[in-house]
């Protein structure tokens, strides 16, 4: 199976276009940034982790036009500074990918207000902040696109994660509202809903859900869930990136306001 096919199909398609990807230091965000760079875009990777500098350097060493900004996407001033860097580097922006996200798993009685608010701040409020900052730049672009990370839990909430489910349902509502507002300016807004993806986050999920849902050993619960996926495998970061390449491309020019599952068939709606 060739999971890099998306960037090969769209090779050169994004030449001259500028993309900003939050949560770009590792995992899905890094895979998205790499895919857009391979397809010709100039990419700014944004992450609160200093590791984002090394991530960008690795892609530059491979010959791509990639830079980075260390920023907490829940901090309004830091968000403004990250978008200012796209103007400084490339004079504007064409594609915003709001990929940064966190999850915690807790019994309701143990879930603190601080923990609830932190998850919503990263997963939902930060999407608003970035979209607001990007809007004037994208309106000035001929290819303005926003892609927001929701989740399978934006379709159906799961046990022990009411705050995460609320945050991801919120992303879909935000996406629909902005799609209607920005459509007259030619800016398209969509969200994507991953299921199980091979990342460190899912190692945490397996451990924490497994300890609450039964006497599962590490790796057993996630494998049980993977066995229930019609396509019988978890996603790779490149699977998610391939969908986003299509949605941001001219081939997706009639798609806006949608929440699209990328989960091997876990949720069919």
C-alpha cells in the first residue's frame, strides 16, 4: 500500500501557495505539513513544542520551503505573531490547517473544570483564534481554504471524554458557521474527522480507556477496536494528509461546510 500517493498525485499543484499547520511538530500535523510541502506549498509549522524547529529543519534539508513558529495556539498574542510570520516570509496565506489538539480521559467525578476548559481551549477556542486571524489573509487569496480537525467524537461522544467530545462537536459547528460567512469571499471551510491513527496520543488512549473499560493489557483494547474497523487497520498520518490535499486543492473547489470522516469506516454518515 502506497500511503504517499496523495502528494504524488498533487505534485506541484500547490506551488506558490502558502500553508500554516498547527500542531506541526509531530504526528498527524507533521505528516500534513510534509504532504503539502511535497506537493509544492510553502509551509509554516506551528507548535508550542520547541521540537517544531527540528521538524521544519528536517523538511528544509529535504529541499522544501518550510519554516516554523513556536506558539501556544490558545494565546491570542502568540497566534497573531505566528500569522505575522507568514506575511513576513511569503506575503500572505492560502491554506490554514487547524490540527493542534489534546485529549484527556477521566471519570466524570474526577474531571476538573481546569481540565475541561483546557481541552476546549486547545481543540475549539484555538480554532476560532486562528480562523479569525487567517480570514483577511485568505480573503485576499485566490485559493483560500480552512481545514479544521474534528474527530469521530465530533460524530458520537464516547465514555470518559465529555470535554473532548464537546470540543470536537464544537469544531463542526464552527466550521459550518464560518463556511457560510466566508463563502462570498471565496474561502472554503471544512473539517476532518479522524478515527484511530497511529500516534502517541492513541497509545495514551489505549492505556487510559483500557484501564477503565476492563482488565486490558497494553495494546489489547486498541487492537479490539481496530478489528472492528471495516478496513481492518488504523490510519497513518499520510491517510489524513491525503484527504486534506484533496480538500485544499482545486479538485475540491465545490466542497465547503462539510465534516468528512477519515476512519476506515468506523462511522458511516
